[in-house]
């Protein structure tokens, strides 16, 4: 298994960290806030930089060598077609898909505009409203994240405008409505934005990865088969297959003092999971059988991050890692180590940020984990 190594070895990093802060134990009072006022992201090295070792501390994240994320591998051209709202009379032989293709709109948008329900049948002479707007034609390998960045619109707004639902897989040839003003975005300098500047305005979060991180596939194509080891990386443009069945209940990903609970904290910030104090380099374990849908460090607040999808619709999230042991598309077993704990991202001390989500919605992990 090849690793991209940043900085010194993990045990050396742990020793330096202990010496730096005089680490004597992780017991004690819980933190009132998981992100202290004024804290910034710790240094996480670029994911795909050359693997030559460089001097560094425990905040750097080691990762399994893997292809870039799909939203980086398959860039999107902002070439949406803008159409005006109109009325259309259904012709003999028409289907909703053919009508959408003929008018340049999204079939879903037409169905919603006309209060149509599955199986979306039309009949000759029927009058349909064709909703106007900007429609992007999805091409193979494109992700929701990359599409949103190309147009300078948050992905969650695109998601809502198109009423996209789980499993959030785009299909090649699908048209999606791009909300907002089609005029070029300008900046204080007075110049129009380009693809690079639009992308730079965006930061990634967990919900974006859950709902917009998978690449578009052909209409009848099946996602790629998962692999039990990271020796055969999944292509960036291949969608992750369904996870294996879960085995029993979910287990704790690690054992340590609870630093922060789910929900709003005393300082007003919202925590979408729980935070567990751990010594640097503690193995972080998969809470149940699943498949890796993300492993990387592109979410600044959480640093080294692993996300697993499970067969019951749950997603588990493991953040602030110092080292990642898995890669996207890999199957994992309940209790398998997926990372080593750390203090990357906005973590003020070594800890694990752990989330559970039902689809895109965060839930309190303490309601699903064994009582201790």
C-alpha cells in the first residue's frame, strides 16, 4: 500500500506533540466549544503534491495515494442554455423526455411545473408549461460540486432548484436548472470572474460531498464494483457502488472522553456530530460495514476526513485525522481501522469528530451507538 507521506513518521510526530504541550492525559472537563474563537485551519498539505518527505509536525495528514476527487478530475464548462418560459402542445408520439429534449429544458422541471406524477404520461393535445431558465447539460463524469463551481452558485441551491433526492446520482444527458442571475459575476476589481475565480470562492462541506460528490454516469450504467483493499484505486469518474449489508448495530469508532455533544454548543456554534478526546495516532475504527465515499482533506474545518456509506442509508464521518488508511471506493468492515486520530483542521487538541447522517441530514450519534 503506497502512502503519500507528509512530514515525519507518526510516532515521532506524537512524541514531538507530547513534548510541545506537556501531554499528561486526556481526562478532565469537557470543552465548552469545539472550535475556539479565532481558531483557523491547521496546515494540511495539498493532497496530490509530490510524496517527498518534508519537515513538519503532527498537524499534517498522511493519505493513501489515490486519484484526485471527481470534482477536480472532471472540470465543467459553464455553457448552460437559457430558454424562455413557453407553452407547448403535446404531439402524437411525444414523451416527457422528448419534449424536454426538444425544448432544452429539464424533464423534472417540466413535470414539477405541470404537477405531473410518476410515470409522467402525456397525451396528444395536452398543454404543458415549459419553465424558463438556465439549463446545464450533464456530461459524463461531472459532479454537482463541479457544476456549481462552474456557475458560481452554491450546490445546495442547485440541489433545491432541481428537487434532487437520494442517492443524488446525476446521469449523462440529464439537464439541470441553474438558479440565479445568468449575468457574469464581477469582483471589486471590476473584472468578470472566470472558472478559477468562481471555484476559489467556494469551500467544501460534508453535505456537498454527500449530495454532489459522485460523478455522473450513463443512463443505464451501474456504479463500479467496490474493492476491499486500496491496491486498485477507483477512477475519479466512476461512481461508488452500493455498500455491503451492515452487521448488527453500530459500534463506537474510538474510546475516549466526550468533548462536545451533538447540537448547539454554549457559544452558539452547531456541532453536527460528537467530539471524542484521543491520544495522537489512536486507531479510528469503522462503526459498521460500508464503502468509502470520501477520503481526503478538502474540508478545512475537519482536516483529515473519511466518510463511509452504509446499506441502511446512514453515512458516518470521521474527522481531524492525522493519517488516512483508506480511499474512495474501498469496502471496509466493522471495526476496521480507517484512520489515525490527530488535530488537523480546526481541532485545538487531538480528537475525533464523528458524525452520523441519514442521507444528508445529521443525527445524534449517541442515539445510535451503544450506551457506555
